[in-house]
């Protein structure tokens, strides 16, 4: 079937939730993607920070193929070798004590909220959750209640017990803290909200506040985790340990899998039957995840994310000096945001025509979250293409 026919059918059948870009992808390898017309693209988005080891990494493909031929699913009534191995590995690299597997980011956040409330209730505290303005924690009902008002419109009544405060504002946070508050949830680096990092003293002060007040600190590392910032998790960049941490996106190298981890303090309030899942952490998903994490270790991809990220950031900052439409470059490692003075979608579309996949978020931010193993050459080519797009954009604007 031709691209245009597929697009037409898609428009007819798929619930119109995503405004699709009329491109059909059929193949991927490393940082490259090919559309149905065999045009090659460089992927600077990685399926929204998912393909951290690139598309179809041979080790991940092999792990999935082998596991599919052996055993795909058994339910969590039983033990599976891949899940045990992955649990042990994630607990060790995170410094947390316990893990629970889910199928997505939003589900991980839902679970995190549930166990945080369970802990608070065991201490006789209220159930309120404080989240940050401009945050993103998913699209289920509880996770939209934590997030931006635009995602809540028309979906009321919202679940109760959620309060929002401005990000990076300690005084605003302190004003809301009392015995009714269970937990504070935040992204150490806001992703969807436009790649906005927490300030280090702020995050350290939030941690201290949580300890003093016995409030559960939840870090949503669904986008910032799994090597993205040059560290296993962004918490390591800040040197702040949360009580609960959520993961998904890059965790499965493309397979849908999420998780939340917690410390023994939280785990102590959980009893058999308190939470559950049918698919979460099944042999297929955990085998893929285990292979993905091994690739990150074997290929030194945290180091790569740090070095390539720094190199890319410096070169983007050099472009910022040349082009007025670039207002700021934010982020860490290979989680970067280019803040523009124009809608980012205009630049995103021009880059797409030139064969580079990026993403516009928060209106004027161009988000770059490429595979951690993207080649230096691909980054150089991206910079060249980006500069040409900026020149072209300037020219068009001068003509108007
Ligand atoms: C993407 C994202 C989510 C939601 O993940 P889904 O898998 O789409 O449910 C939650 N939190 C953060 C920080 C994210 O980036």
C-alpha cells in the first residue's frame, strides 16, 4: 500500500488523538529510519526518548527473538528468570530496594501515587499529592490530575487530592506543605514541559523538606532515566535520592515496559494484594529490557550520552550566537531543548523535509532526545542541516 493510502485509512480509523505527520516508517537501524518510500531519516527523537540503544539493536532483537521462542507470558503468580535478573539489576543501579513492573509510564506513576498514599495512610497522614506546574506524568486520570490544565479540559470530574505549585520555587512548595500532604512528585528535568532542569539547590532543599516532614519524594524519571542524561538516572546527576522513582520509555529499548522502584521505608507499608498487573514485567518485556541495559553498559552509552551531549550543546550554543531565533539551549546529556522565538513546529517540519526527525514541545521548544549511540557524523550532519534551516527561516522572514 502507498503512503498516501495508508494515511487516508489511518485518518478514517484511528481515533483522532494525534495529529499525524503523514509519514509511514517501515525500517530502522541504529539512529536511522526509512519511510515506505525508502527515504532515509536521522532520528533525533528516538520514539520520544525510547530507543536509547538505537533502532533494532542486534542484541535486543536477539533477546526478544529467543524469549519469544521460549516463553512469552506467564502472569505474576510465578517467577521468571528475566524478571528476577532485571529486578536485581535495576535495584542495584538505582540504589533503591524494591521494584514493580508496569507496561507504561503513566501506569508507573499511578503505582507510585498508590504506594505513596499507602505509606502516608500507614502514618495517619492525608492523601494529597503535590506536583509541579508544567509537569507531565501521563494521560490517565490521576496522571492528568497532576499535570497541565490543558490535558484536563473536558475530562472532569478530576480525581481529588492533587495540588500544583510552580517548579523550582521552594517558597511556593513550603506554603502547601502540611499534614494532609502525602507526596511531592516531580521530573528532575521536565521533558514534555520543554526540557526544564530542576535547579540543584532546589532539589536538595525539596529532599530535605521531605525528610523533615515525612513526605514521600517521587522522581518521575520516565524520560530522564536509562542513561539519557549521561547518568543511569538524572537523580545521580543531582545527587538526590528519592523515595520512589518511576521509569518507562527507554527501559525496554522499544518494548513497552515501565517500572517503579521504592526504598524499604515505603515497601514496608505494602502488603500482598495491594497492587497488581497482568502483563507488567512479563518475560518478553523484561528480556528486552535486560538486553537493553546490558548494551548500555557494554557500549559505554552513559559516557557517550555525556560526551556527545556536551559536544552537541556547545555547538548549539555557538549557533545561538549567530541566530536570534535561538533563545536558549537547555538540558543535560542527550536530553536537550532548543528554545526558539518562533513556534518550534515550523523548524521541526523544515528539518523533517531535510531528513531529520525532531519534536516540537511546549510550543517553542525543539526537543532533541536521540539514541545514545548516535554516530558523531549523524550529529554533525544534523547541525549542518539545522543551520541551513535557520538561514532559510531568516531569509523567509526578511522577505515578508
Ligand atoms: C512520557 C512520560 C510519561 C508517560 O508515559 P507513557 O508511557 O506515555 O504513559 C510520564 N512521565 C514522563 C516524565 C514522561 O516523559
